[in-house]
């Protein structure tokens, strides 16, 4: 059974967090979560320690405008 996601490390999913803070969940091939976390860190400028890794996925908080910037590139 997969380990539980460390939701306490994420804030964007919390209704009391700022409206422009989002929690993004992305799927990854099981075993490649570390590589996916590195890609998130590189592409979004997020410290890889702030990327939550779970079996087959990575989760991270990001400001809404950063997502919009990335989608325009």
C-alpha cells in the first residue's frame, strides 16, 4: 500500500490559504517521482524540498501567476 500524502506540507488546497496559492498534483511513473520533483524545481523555480513526493505523483504549491507564466512560455 502506498504511503499517505503529507498534506500538512502543502497549503494551496486549504480554503484558508490565499486565493492565488494553488496546490498542483502531477502524475509520474512510479519510481520517477524524484526526477519529476527535479523537473518541477527547475521549471517553476521551487525548492525541491517543497515538492511532496508520493507513489506515482508529485504535489507542490505555486502562485497562480507562476502557472500562467509557465503556460505562456
